[in-house]
C-alpha cells in the first residue's frame, strides 16, 4: 500500500487572513488548536486525494498545489479574485481528461480548481 496524503498546508505571512480567504471562497470550516495562534486546521468530512509528480513549465518550474473541486470554474475565479486571489491559469479544458484552472491565494500559494463531478 502506498503512503497516502494525510495532511496539507498552505502557509503564508498572515495565517488568519488565509483562513478567512478559504472560509469565504470554499466555505471551509476551521478549528484552531490550543497553543497555535495562527494555525487553523480544516474540519469536516474526510476527502480522497489523488496526485501526480512531473516536470513544471518554464513559467512555473516548481510549486506546491492542491486541487479543489468546483461546479463552475469561471464563477469561482471571479469570487477568488474579488477575495484577493489572482488567476494564474484560466479555465482550461483537456478533452476527455479534465477541466481546470489555477490561481494564487493572497500569500502567493498556487491552488488548482477542477470543474465537474469528482466521483
């Protein structure tokens, strides 16, 4: 059995602002463990996570990224930009594979969004 991903972090200079950003954009719920002032852990249903490794592009040779499932990429990108994020890769469709986009959160972390059924 392969070692599963059991935790992820998106860290920036203002952890509280990042918490507010993700709570607003994706409706994530958080708890703050006692003794950790600006470290906020997600709570809720367990999620399955698939991933990949490979060579980055010339524009983005290396980065950390998670991908979040959404119903409509374009409307979510508008919401993300209103909340302080920046679109890096607009809605992109790879026929019969995936429709995705990427953005940077206010701290500069790369995050992807995937449109459609996540079954």
